[in-house]
C-alpha cells in the first residue's frame, strides 16, 4: 500500500485509512487557530497609500514606506488601532496601558524590508474569549491575543510568453493593516474550528472592523494541530496548516490532518514540526516547509515607532461604541421575540437579512416576529441570492405583504409575486395587489367546485391515494392552486381535498 509524504498510510485513491472518528477514539486533538484579518481602513498601516487596491494595476498603490526604501519612516494608523481595540472589547479581552511595535525578521520575496512590523509581547488585546454554537452545544474558546501588524506583498506565480514559469511581486497589498487573532489550544474537533472561524467572521463584520471576505483574502485561517493519546497531558508535535480558503476547507483540512497524524503515530513513526498547505483539489495536506519558532524571527523593538499609550477615556469610548454583538442578538431573538435557535442563527448570520427583519418589525409593531422571520429568511434571501447582490425592499412594503398573507387576504404565492414586483418596480404592495386583483379564496363552498373538477380530471392521482400513496394529496392540492391561479387558501384546499377523498372512497373523481 502506498505512503504519503512522511509516512501516513493511504488507500490507493489517496485519503488516510482511518476516519476522524476512529482516530479520536484513541487520540485527543489539540487545535489552536490563528486568523489574519485585513482591517477596514482607507489607508495602509504605516503610510498614506490607499487600501483600495483590488483590481488596481500591480504596484500602483505604493510609496517609499510600503516599499521599504531606505530612509522612509512609518507613522501609525489610528483607525487600525481602534479596530483592534474594538475587537478586544467585543471578545472581552484586556488592553495594556501601553504597547509597542516589534520587528519580526525573516526573508521572503514578498517582504520588501526583510522584516515585518508587528507586535510580540505587548499586544493590543489579551486573554479574551468567544462563545459559539456547535452540534454538541455552546463552546467557548479562549483568545490569547489580538495584535496589529502590516501585511506582506502578493506573489503571483505565472507562465510568461516563452512558457517559462515566473514569480512576480505585486506590492499593492504590502503594508495593509492586518490583525492577527490567536486562540489558546482549546479546540478539540474540526467542527469546533470551523464554527469558531465562522463566528469570528460574523463578529468582525458586525463591529465594522473588517469585511472578512475569505474569497478575497481578507480573512485567512491557519490551524495548529497536534495529537496526544487520550488521558495524557503533554502536547504532541504541532503541525501548522495553511491555505484554507473557505470554512468548508478549514473543517476538511483539520479532519484530514487528524487522520494523517494518527496513521503516522499508529505506525510507530515520528511526526515533524512543520508547515503544511491544504490542497482542495486533492483533499489532503502537503509539506511546505519545516516550521520556524519565535526565536527564528529575532524579535526586537521597532526603533522607528514610539510606544503607544492607551488613554482610559479612549478605551471607554471604544467599549461604549460597540453595537449589539451576534451572540447577544441571537439571544434576544430567541428570548424576547420567540424565534427558534435556527431562525435566530440564520438571520443574525446575514447582516442584510437582520437589518430588514428589524426594520420590518419597527414598521409594523403588531406583526409577530415568526412570520416576518420566515419571509426574510425565505422569500427575501431567495430574491437576493438569485440577483447575486443587494435588492431594494422597503420595510413598510415588506411588512404590508407579510401582514396581507398572515391576514389571509392574499395567498403566499400571491405575496411572493407582489414582493417580486415591488423589488423590480418599487410600486407599493397595495397598488400591486389592486392592479392584479389579488385576493385569497378562503370560502370552502367556493373551493369545493374547483376541487371536484380537479379530482375528476385526475383519476390516476385519486387511485394512487386509494392505494395508500398519501403524497398524491400534494399533487391534487397543487392542481387546485394552479386552477385558481394561486388565489386559493392552500391549507383550506388541503382540507377540502382530504375531506372529498375520505367522504366517498368509492368515488373515482
């Protein structure tokens, strides 16, 4: 049987032999997460160059400071500092009375100075926590630190006109403000790691610190994974996993790494402290380099920047400016508005959906939260996702549509059509309903004739029902709705169809 890299046994088609569950029966996974998030600022961390470089020609958003030219001196971006302080307040971390900047020394083509200005032993936020939901219930991760640093340039690997493989450097990203958030090794499963990353992204977006778009590289997740035999305390050999470009990839990569390490340990072989990348195509990690330690970076204080003193009044203002955080909003939706945990999570996970939900309830206080939540998470998100971008929905009109459906004056299908028309034209719900003559038929006497016609026209479906196929009722209801152009009360149609079928079992329509 073939082997992978440094000794993990594989099936012929690639993945490790054992499953994650099997590995975790004997080993405990110890996982820490490092997240790098680009901060939402107009200019870079230590210079005035614009951070609006997406799509810009290479090397056009640069200056002597972010190019690391001799004699250029950095200055501190106050907004970036405030974003980290706000993040610290949101995760209940402590801030120091003063902090300083450090040089992290290493050579790589995307690092123009040969060092990165970062923070080492005095981060802007220390010892916070983040609680999130998992399939096993709420879970809390301790966050060791959140600190500021500058981003590197971007390497572009390409093929030139002569077919040669070349590596190009685009310095537009160099010097962009970057926040690194590091957890304690509290995480024990791949699912917990994914849920943590998802909750952190939502938190950063909610407080306005970052757009945190993984596809655009604004949120980069790295995992440190080790295994130890269950019941033991010493940590195992740590492996860092990079290049996870989606939350799904975070979960898959960590699960693979648990399986890979368990297979090596079971074979009696030794693990190596290293950095591994994740290949989405192959569904496996691969060796990138032997892992450096903090000593290899030769940290020392940045001589070109003074220590930064954090005024108590400044910190109080930061804390006071915090919006309602995702966890608190989910709790309010559940406890005060009576939504299910699932409905609350869906709404809070999408800021646009949550905003429409809140505005609709404010526009129509008499509406119950549940139907509004259903329409936002159902019909509104359906339209928005189909449009692949924001759609204009006036909360008062959205409330009018939901209220009309709840009152039974129009059917849900008609309400859906009214919403679609409102989005396209901006017309009011009342105008659309009147123009199209919408009303819901909720008189069982009026519906009886339509039901009888449908039963007579579909003897096969009636026979299927007689033969015990209960799903045939759904087909018949659909045919009645079609015949009434969606105006019939669907629940009442279902009841009338059921009543007709059961009242005379010998009748074939």
